[in-house]
């Protein structure tokens, strides 16, 4: 695979993580495969050859003290920033760690395939665009499973979004300003073949947690599980999709009203 310089320290993967999830509070430190979920995510992202540094971006809210302490104990670089303005949190983290390219990952993706990160970063580099993603949220169609989501952005484009984005959903969901208006930035959607957009591999609800734990158990808690293998697994066990089949995924324009009432909690 070409298009990037392996282990370039200016390519920074930022994993957003907080304890105050609306649908599954505390999920980022829940045990999956014998380890906290955030540990699983960080380890998988570190396997990506296109990423030079991996940083956790949590919030300065006291509820996220356990996330910061977890990172300290494991030696994971961590930045604490705004709770609802996740775009600002990303921008400040990227600036602190001297990023030229930012790779966005969320802390509820414990099955993240580092090869999928490399594929998306490589396509981004080769196309010379401002922003690339291997999926876009509804109403766009997706070919990559929910829970394997990767967004890549040039630092100067992220800085422009940070300066200009005004809508609440654009601040909370980080990247919509990069793609919600055609022609504003040079963008690339990196589709997956075969189409696996029907799979839900994230952990946002108790049903999701049950499914992901079963997957980890089936594969012996390995930290090297490819998207290709997962696709084959669900072909052989289609009944497992029923565990979280009724979970609705949010649109990119939605924000966490319930969290706002509860003290400003947001989705990432």
C-alpha cells in the first residue's frame, strides 16, 4: 500500500472518549475481551502503519477523571478539552501534538481494523484532498460497518472548520463542516468492497456490548481481527445481527438534547 510515510509523527490519530455516554454510561472503560474497551481501541489504532502518534482526547469534566487516570496508568498520551464542543477538543489536541494530518477515531470502536485505517489514510494522501472518510453518516449510504468509522483531515482544513463552523451539530460531531456543503472542501468517500454497511460493530447500547463481547469470545480475544474476517463471520452467523438490529443510528445533524439537560453531556 502506498501514499503515506509509515510512522510519520505528523499523522496523529485522535480517539475521542468520555464516560458520560447517554445510552451506555461508562462504556469506554467497560471490559471487552478481558480489557477496558478504550485499551482495545488504542492498541488497534497503534497497529496502523500510517499513523505516527495515537492520542486520547477526553474532557475536563470531573466525570472523565477515570479516563485521564486510565491513560496516565497505561502511558497513553491524553488531552482534556471541551465537553460539547468536540471540534474544539480535536483542534486543540491536534495543535498540541503538531499534527499535519488528523485521523479521527471514536472510543466506542473496539473492533477497529488498522488495515482499514491504512486504506483510508492512503486514499486520502494519494488523492490530495482536504478530507476523506470510509463512511458518511445518514442520510448518506455507507459500505463500511458502523464501528469501523475513520475520518482523515488536513490540519489547515480542520483549523478552518474550527474557525468557521457555527451550528451545534457541526461542533459536536467534529467533521460535518468538512462535508455537509458540496464544494466547500475537497472531499473523498472511500467505499468498501464488498459492501458491509449493514453491520453494526460499535458499542453504544447494552445490545451492542453483548454482541461485541460474543465476537471477542469467539475469536479468543485477539487484538488482530480484520474486517474481512468479521464479514465472513457474520455470513456464517447471520443470527447474531439480530442482537442489536433494532438500535437506531443517529443522523449527523442530531445532537444530545438529553445530555444537555443532564449537564451538557454530548456524544463523544
